């Protein structure tokens, strides 16, 4: 299959390109590099021995997306491109709706015009909002709590409606939990700009001595040690989930909405301990106030992913921390 991967130069996209190329697919990366470095393509080539085609462009430019689909005769799209910082989405909601909702609409328009009938979308567990029950099943009501989550929900709705209107089009809405880790080579990984918002890159930067300590956002939640609990999933497992989603849509001719997580929750302090073990470094922490908008705890019900996709995360917390640390220690300044 020849696949257009929007946002393919980013964190999850680059790992998915590796799994697609290793699986014998052809890949066209479409990315405007607003949060990525072109050097990632050299690294993907180094790992796989194959270089993805690269088109530098914005997803909101429907004509350019259409031209890329036609020129390279793509038959499927994996749509990662978008903005993902919750705090920034509160400050700049229109920028988020423009990139994540209008951008997705433009990619769908290009798919419609070019006859591309397989579409995989990066959604998020944030669409569920406050847990009415746990673990989150795909049937859990959706109620995103911030502009970022609302753009994901709006995009999901638009994609579903498109698939109803064009019944030959099959779509996969993949709801990721908390992606961490890196390719085991240490050649590709997460490269946040500035101060990381997310826990894992912050913790590994403390371990590397780039930051003095981790601020733990609250230790008075109703969780075993009082700190927030999340379902961390290795990015390579997540990447493999995309390949399974494409294969499943092709085999069964069905659209699907599935969680991609491990089904296990770990607290902030458990992550700190596991990175200490992986790195052999001490990670100083300071307890701070709760972060606005954070939920105490949630994790995935993984039964549907297993049943529909035959997919189950294989890498445990130790592997996630080992690979995050391997990437951080080999690339102290990210892609330079
Ligand atoms: P990332 O920022 O590393 O990758 C996104 C890529 O999209 C970047 O390479 C960026 O340059 C590109 N991009 C952004 N806007 C674009 C535009 N208008 N046109 C073309 N390219 C554009 O982020 P990631 O962590 O790899 O996330 C990928 C997707 O998964 C996003 O849609 C994100 O919302 C979603 N997601 C991420 C997480 C997470 O914690 N990382 C969790 C759930 C869902
Ligand atoms: N967290 C923290 N300190 C940080 C970053 C995150 O204590 O510097 C906590 C956060 O409160 C949450 C967990 O780590 O309980 C995961 O946060 P992250 O931002 O990585 O992902 P989220 O689940 O919020 O999308």
C-alpha cells in the first residue's frame, strides 16, 4: 500500500513510518515541519534502509494535499498532523480549530477528490473527559474538557459523517492514551521544543541534568500514592497499532473506533522510580499544586483493540523508560 502520512516527521508519525516501511508499505510524509525536524527522515532511512518520500506542505492547503495524493498514487492516509498542547489550546483556541478541525477537513476533501478510501485518524483519550466509569471503554460518553480535546472530538464527528456519506470509505479513529518511549535504536524519539509539558520527557531531562527537579502536580488525589495515574503506552506498540488498523480495514472492510493503551495505570511517582532504575540517576522531585484541568486517574479498556485489530501492547513500563532514556541520553539536544 502507498500511504500519505500527514505529520509523519513528528514523534508518533516517524515511529509509524518505520513500522510501515518495515512492513513493506510505501510512505509519503506530508509535513509543514512546524513541530519537527527534517533530519528525522535520515534517521528513519538509517533504521529501515528505505527513505520515505517527503512533501513539505500544510494540511490546510487542500490543493497541495490533493497534488501529493495524485502524484504519488496514494491509496490510504494516516492523519497525524495537528497541534497537541492543551495549555496552548486554551490560549489560542482558533489556531487549534484551524489546524486540527479545518486541517482535517481539507485532508478529507483531498481524499474525496482523489478517491482515497482508507483514513486513519490520531484521536486521544482526552475525548472521554471525566470518568463516569473505568477503565474507559469506547462506549464511554465523550465530553472533552479543553479546546484541544474538543478539536479532536469535532474532527472525529466530521470523519464519521464523511464515512457515512461515502460508504466505500473506511475510517479508523484511534484514541491514544499516553505515548512514551522511543525506537530501541535511540535514533528517533520525542523532541519537545522548550520546557516539556509532558511527564516522561521532563523526567528524562531531569535525569540527564538538563533540569534540576520534577514538579509533581499534586499528591492529594484519590490514588494509591496521591499522584496522577495514566495509561502509558510505548510509541512502537502504538505505531504497530496503526499498521494493524490499516490491515484490518482492508481485510474486514469496516470502520472502527478503538482505544490504544495498555490497560494499566501508573502514578507519577511510579514513573519517576522506573526512570531512576532505567537511568541509574536520582530524580529530585518537588510537590506542587494540582495542574488546572488534570484528572486524577484513567486508563484504557483494551478488549476491543485486541478483538478487532488483534493488537495488544507488548512493551512494559521498564521498556518504555529504558527506551525514553536511551533516546534522551544519546540525543541530549534532540534533533540538531
Ligand atoms: P508531533 O507534534 O510530534 O507531530 C505532529 C506533526 O504534525 C509535526 O511533525 C508537525 O510539524 C506536523 N504538523 C502540525 N500541524 C501541521 C499542519 N498544519 N500541516 C502539516 N503538518 C503539520 O505530535 P505527536 O505526539 O506525534 O502527535 C501526533 C498526533 O497524535 C497529533 O494529532 C496529536 O494530537 C495526537 N495525539 C498525541 C498524543 C501525545 O501525547 N503525543 C496523545 C494523543 C493524541
Ligand atoms: N505531571 C507532573 N509533572 C509534570 C508533567 C506532568 O506531575 O511536569 C503529571 C500530570 O499531572 C499527570 C501525569 O503527569 O498526572 C501525565 O501528564 P502528561 O502531561 O504527561 O499527560 P496528560 O495525561 O496530562 O495528557
